[in-house]
């Protein structure tokens, strides 16, 4: 815990004294102005499209430079800031995650709106609560609430302009989740697979295993059942995600299991309860991504 916290604080300091570099894929799109470049880009896109169709995969359309510019304007994209998107299917808890990672409760002023049903109809843009950090968090409308196929979700939402994308998965790993990950790989956008509501899922597993909080007040039994349910939740989720990634021919990738309540405590108080899973590690890895992959210290500038 102490080492993780020290690394997080070090990354925050580094980010505050750095500048953002550009995404190489978007740079290539933006600079493909001459006819030879456009022909090469079109030929490569055709080859990839033919291969995807051969594999039975829905097509992915490369945005034009004009579409990239329009998406950046729509997102109020600023070159001096680092832009995180939280995307996924409806009801996976995107708004609550955005709030927790900004150090806000759902009821706090400035928090992203939340509800039992999907409440995000348009993209929400939120500056980090720590204004010394050059971060903007985006709450992306859930796939499934929009009149579009899952494979069009990535381009239609303009996800190709973001610096980092958190793919928030729900109870099932969907085709939209896979489309987000595959497109992020294509556009060289770092991604993190996150499943929230860990406390809720562990409690449900405990109930499935026979624990009844109303009838059983034995603390040692609670702890035993909790630990068993926790380990089962971790192993089952990891296995399901890796199986789906393998079936889609995507590389193995960690899935972060988090509780928004624990994440909020980590952000605000820099403390973790015993029920913590991957909350602090997620924060550390997001900061490392911002620091190492898209930021350059001033003395390294040409």
C-alpha cells in the first residue's frame, strides 16, 4: 500500500511538470494530405477490411481528418490536457465510476448524473477535481441506449480522439466491449478493462453460497464466506474476460475489479479498507499511462 501510494504521488508530480505528446495514429490521419499517402491509406484499409470480412468481423471505418477535427471540437479537446473516456454498455456504472475517480460522491455538486437506468444521453465532460492535474474525464453514453449497432459505437462517439479509454464491462462481456478494445488497439489508444460494483457482486455470491445476513450474525462465518466469495468473484471474472479476449483474437489483458466506494476512499483519503481489490492499482496504472506514454518532461523537448 505504501509503495503504491508513493508511486502515485510521484506520477502526479511528474504529470504536473510535463506536456502531452500526440497519438501517432491520429497524426498519420491528419498528415495524409498528398494523393500518394491517401492511396496507401486506402489500400491498407481495404486489405484490413477484406481480412476482417473473411473472419466474419464487422467493418471498422477509419475517420477522415475532417471527422477527427469535428470530434475534437465536439469534445472540447485541448492539446494541453489528457483526455480519459469511460465507455461501455448501458447500466455498467460509468457515471458513478467517473465520480469516484474524481473524488466525488454521486450526490456532490459537479458530479455526473446517475440513476437506476442509463442517465447519460450525451457525452459528459468533467475536469478533474484536482485542478493541478491536466485531466478531463468523459462519461460516454452507454451502447444499447443509442440507435446504432455496437460496431459503430466507437466511431459514432468519436472515441478515436481520446488519450486513454476505460472499458467498463457489466455482467456480460458484450460485442460492444470487444469492439471498443479492438478499435483502441487499431488506433493505438491505451485501454483498461474495469468491472465496477465489486462489493455488490461479492455480496450476491455470498448469498448464492448460502449466507444470510438476517439469520447469521457469526462474524467468523461472515469472514470465511466473504473470502470465499471474493476469491470466486476474482477468478470467475478473470477467466470470463480472458476467454472472451481469446475468442476475439485480442491479447490477454488485466481486468480491474473495483468498488466505487473504495475507489472514492482511495482518491480522497488515500486509504483503503480491507475489502479493497484493484482500486489503488487502477489509479497507479492510469497515472503511469498518462505520465509515461503521452507526456514528455520539458527538458526532453526538442
